[in-house]
C-alpha cells in the first residue's frame, strides 16, 4: 500500500488525509524533511501561501521539497498549487517551481467571493469544485495537460508526476481526484 504524506503545517490537511485513506492510501502527516523520506507522494494543502512559505522556511523545508518533487509526485491544492507553480503574481513570491504554470493569487476574489462550482474534468466527468480565495492559472507551459476548466481557466492540471488543483477537492465527498493522484504515486 502506498504511503502518501500530507504537509501538515497549515490548511485542512486532515480532510486530505481522510480523502486519501478513502481512496486506499496509507497516510502520514509530514512536518519535517526527515518525514519526507518515508512517503511515496505528497499533498500540499490549501491555506495561505505566504504563511506556508514562512513555515517552510522556519522548518528548512523548501529545498527538501524541491528535491522530493524532482523524484516523487506532489499534489498541490489552492495554496499548494501556488507553491508548485513556476511563476506567482499578485504579488510575486518564491515557489518550488515544479510545475510550468503561472498563477495569480486570490484571483477569484476575497473570502466573500468563494463558491462551489461544477466543472467537467477530462477523464472524470462532472465534479464539484470548491473555490476559496483561489488562484487562477493564467499560463500553462508546453508539458502541462489541462484536465478541467472553470470559466475558461484551467483549474485541474498535471505535468508529469505532479497534479495541481486551484480548488479544494478535499471539501467535496468526491474522492476521484485523490484517487487519481494515488494512481500517480503507485505508478
């Protein structure tokens, strides 16, 4: 059974853990570089990306996460998507630069503008997408495959072993996105 880590510094990592367990994964909370060594894939949950960057810096996790992502799959949702992006704007900030996308932070608006939408995802069919202060993917590189769009913008993409969602699949009862990531982990 694959062991999937969930970065447990901030965000709703517990809901991701439950969704991964329902999909068939053994889950471990990851807070240190040493804990990365024991997992086959990693989920970086939503939260607040600048706060996450401070926590990653405090725990000296940026470089270990880059090294992990060079070898193993990472799934980033919302703030996790921002951290995986090659380019970040509104404002510009550092990232892991593991997925060739450009994102605009908080592009759907403030907390008040959060919404539940329905998207048709390639290979998944219709699914619920929960957007909370979500980023918008403004540009995708040539190696990025768009799996779902909302209002014309990519909201679920993959590049090689990595998966990115600008919405929160862990807040839905639909575990198909987590199961898809688990397939990437198991290979």
